């Protein structure tokens, strides 16, 4: 249980430092969605 909590806190810290604002977080989600869409679209 302690490992899971530590891992979750570590991921949260990485997200917060990676995108400083809510706007930045939204932009990151858009980029991720675009990448998923590219992979899902048949060629």
C-alpha cells in the first residue's frame, strides 16, 4: 500500500511540474488525444 501511495504521489508531482497551469494541462491532454486518434485511425 505504501508503494502504491508513493507511486501515485510521484506521478502527481510529475504532472504538476510538467504542466504548470490548467491551460497547460489541457494542451497536454489535447496532444495526447491527437496521438491516440492518429494511432486508432486506419491507414
